[in-house]
């Protein structure tokens, strides 16, 4: 969520690209670690369906990390801003749907 707000701040010139890149890296790594932890918890708890739903997102995160595409290029950020915002909205929606399904299964 913080990344999405940062992209909107960049779009309206409240933030410069260098600050966005330095802020973004810590949130990206926390997101990657958190989703990996959630997948392991689902697996250990025996929720195979929920683990299968979160695996594509996890594989995408591993692929982008290994290809170093998780880093933001500050020279091209304005050209890729819309793509980054759409990607973050998709990720937020996916994590929100996983959270809602988890709450449904818990209750």
C-alpha cells in the first residue's frame, strides 16, 4: 500500500524518483518475505487450496527478484509509472482476496 501511495506522490511531484527508489526497496523485500512466509504457513497448516492460490504470486516475486526487476530504475520511472501502479493494484487486490478467503475459512 505504501508503494502505491509513493507512486501517486511521484506522479504529483510530492516525491522525487531517488526517494521513491530508496523507500520502495525495503517494502518490496518485506512483501516478498511476507508472501513466502504466508505460503509456508498455509502449507504447514494443511490449507493446500490457499497455498495453491498464493503460489503464482510467489513464483512471480521470485522470478522478478532473480532477474533484478524488483529494483526501480530512477531514470525510466516516469515512463513506467502507469505499469508499476497497475502491478501494485493487482498485487494489493490479490493479497486482499487471500486475506478475505483466509478470514472466511477461519470463521
